């Protein structure tokens, strides 16, 4: 009966956390224009989400295709991390620190992400090379910047 009374008076009950009626607030009827705008806004948001989802899947499929092409190639199916040794100033041969560092960080990456494949390791080493080049260009400033972070 009270629900009928509230409906006829254009008043909706508001409930507290315990489920009891706390107070009555007037219902606000949306105009037809506001309702159309709300539908348009929700449809636009859904379209944006679908476009974003499509872009994510498109990128994933392209990446997958690239992974398969590289892993199916007839080339060496591995990663070149550099020479095992280098010529020392004394005339002898010793381990190459650069190769050791690359190998160590690849092992760390594999420990963190066991699913890493050859393509991922190649990309990782490209970043490693870019970091080396940056540090070489920056000279002594690179060490100072790294220590600050």
C-alpha cells in the first residue's frame, strides 16, 4: 500500500544500511533528451572499449605472427650474447665482462618470467644494447644519474 502511495506522490523511499526506510526523496524523472543522451553516452563508451580491445588483440596477433616467423626461420635458433673471451692488454685471453653481464641478466629474466622465448630475449638484448650505448654517450654522467635513482 505504501509503495502505491509513494508512486502516486512521485516520492521514492531511501533505505539505510539496515534496510529500514530512512527518509523520502522526490523522484527525478529524466526527460526524453536526457535519456537519449545517456544511451548515446553508454553506446559511445562501449564502442570505445571495443575499439581498444580490438587494438589490443590486433597487436597480440601481429606479435604472435612475428614470433612464429622468427622462431620458424632457418637461421640459428638462439640468441647471440657476444664473444666468450676477449684479448686482455697483457696479451692473454680472459672472460668478456659484457657477455657475462648479458648472460646473467638473461638468466634473471628467465627466472622472473619462465615463459620467455627467443624473440623476447632478442628484444631484451636490444634494450640492453641501447642502455650500453646511452651509458657510453653519457660517459661519467651516466653513473651519476643511475646512482641518483
